[in-house]
C-alpha cells in the first residue's frame, strides 16, 4: 500500500506540475485588456487548440462571430499554453502582413525550419523562376497534361456502365500530380492513365498524414522543442527519401546527357551554377540536390489538393448554374479565336471570367484557411502590446465568408471579383495566397495551372448534374481545408454535341 501511495503521490505531483506549466500564463490576455476565449474550455470559443470533431477551417469561427460584431479589432485565445492573437480587422491584418512585416517575419509553423532566417536569400533566388517569361516557357508542359486530362475524361465518361458520369476529384488529383511531376521534377509519371506508379503513391502517402500534422501543430503550441518528437523527415521518411533520390537522379542524368527541358529543374540547375560565385556565406542557401528536392516538394505539397479541390468545386458550381458555364465557354472560344484558335499562354492570361470563377472558388473553399505569424520582438499597435511568446493568426476563411465584405457569402458569384467590386471592399479580406513579402511565391504558377485546367475542360466538355452528384458536397472534417468527402461526381458530354 505504501508503494501504491507513493506512486499516486508521484503521479499527482507530475500532473500538478504539468498543469502549472500549461496554465501559468493563462492571464496573458486579461493583463493586456484583450477580450479572450476561455482558456480552460475544450469545446467553447476555440477548444484548447485542437479541432475536437469540428473541421479545422472552422476552428476560429466561434471567436470571429462572437467578437467581431462587438466592434473588436482582435481577440485572444490559447493554442495549448501559447497565447494567440486573432486578427478581426483587415487593416490590422495589413499591418501584420505588410506595413510592419519586419516585426512578423516568422510563421511559427511546426516544421523543422533549419536556417529559416535565410528564407530571404532563398526567396530572392526563386522569385525570377515565376516571371511571366519563365511561366510561358513551362506552359507547353502544362498544356500537354491538360490534353491528356481531357482524353482520360473521355475514356472514363464513355466507359460501359458509366452513363457519362465521372468522379472528377481523383482525376483532377492525378492531373495535378502529373503537372508537378513534369514541371517541378522533370518526369512524365502519367498517373492520369490510371497507373499506380511510385510518384502517385507518394502523393497519396503525403496526404494521408493529417492526424500527424495536427499533432505536430499541438506539440508546437505546448513547446516548440516538442516538435522534435515528430520530426518532419521521420513523419515523411519514405517520401523524403524518394523525392531527394528522384531529384538527384534527374539532375545527374541531365548533366551527363546535356538535356535541355524548360521546367523548374532546369531553372534550379541554373541557380546552382550561379551559386558558385556566392560571397554571402552566412545567409547563403546552397542550391544542392537536397535543396532542389525540398523546393520541388513544397510545390508538390501545396499544389495537389489545392488544384484538385479548386477546379473540382468550380466545375461543381458551373454544373449547378449552367448560365455561368455557358459564359465561361463563350469566353474561352473568344480568347482562342484571338490567339490563333488554340489555348495558348496568352489566351489563358486574357480569360478574365475564368479568372473570376477561380477567385470566387478560392474564396468559398480556400486551401489556406489561417495565416500564422510570429513576432520577432515585442510589438505595439495603438492599444495593444504583445511579445514574442505570442502568435498572431489571421482568420482567412472567416473573412472570406463574412457578409459585411461578401453579401450572401455562401452563394457562388464570380461578379464579386470584377474590378469595380474589388475597389469597394478592403483588399485584405481576400487572402487565399497570403499577402506581403511572404505571400505565396508560386501564386502566378498556381493561377495559370488552375485557369488552364478549367478552360481546357470547359472548352471541350459540358458538365451537368448527374445521378451521383451531391447538390451540396459533404465536406471531409479530417482535412485542413474544405475538401469533398465523396468526391465530385459530374456528368460530362462533348460540347459540340451538347
């Protein structure tokens, strides 16, 4: 009994110490006069920093809906034990992301960002990769995949027993996989053909790790050192090894055989050559094969689900509202006619309505639902002071669904993004790619890929509601961003015969 008593006493002391450690700064916001959610609630305003059965993208909705109508510019809560300031005012979001960017350079994400202070060096090297000229060179590779997407869609549509219905999400995921494989890694993986090759398998491996991502996110909130319990390279050990090996072999093959292909690999190989004269060794990021693989892998992670879901949701709404689809088809035909009768780089750039459809879809189903920033030092803005132990979160999803900025926010309406409509609202309420010096560097690439995919499909196919179509798609609560639980089932037929 004495041993049991000692064990129980030890356990109580351990739990007590843990509680003191977690809760010691729960008065952080009250000391600063900031309205805040109940830090002890697991389900209330925020829920202790984990979703607890609700979709991740709606995690900040209770705070936003409670405090913004009261006129607050911000509100506080705790991500485990770490104080988080939720920005409710778009002008304050502009301050954090742009005006006072030098105070918020960190993202505070649970990744092992070794050498992260060198991000400026890396970004400055990569920025020229996404100029209009470079994207135009890569466009034929993307268009080749787009053509194969249409061919595969026809096969599935016309297959016996299909009845013209196709599950579009898997098809679009394969399209995005093939684009990234071709443009970022320099290979033709052809997963659109239905092949279960290693490249496609790795894409599925990466996107079956949501639970581990959430756990890493929570561990970082308790203490950044705890992230080491689930290091990124261990969580994705198989994928990490695969992509580094793939990049190394691709670079070695091209070097030996003097291969010239207009893709990201070529551009990074050119950057590697210019690195030889680099003199700033302190902030230098060597463009070796590991760095090249890591860069391509980031585009891989960012580009798969985002492309598949965005184009899928856009097609879904165009099928539900044929008048919008007809207008898009007419614009695509008109732009083709102005540019030699084909979907060229210039034609895609001219597709203003297609662009608005993409923007409205990103507003409704943004792949980036929260922007996180970490102050480098104590920061003061009018009546608030926070130090570098706090985080700042900008609730992108809530702002883009706020009826003050977007009336009837759940309604699909591309006319929200005419130039006149955009001038009438604050520019920082629409942030699917972020904003400021650390906005998504591949925004142009992503937009081009999305527009090309949607325009190529609408040019040749008419999409309509089928037997399996869900008028309001059920969303998968296990995903970080809105994603269809049961895919996108749509009926397709040739536009010439429709």
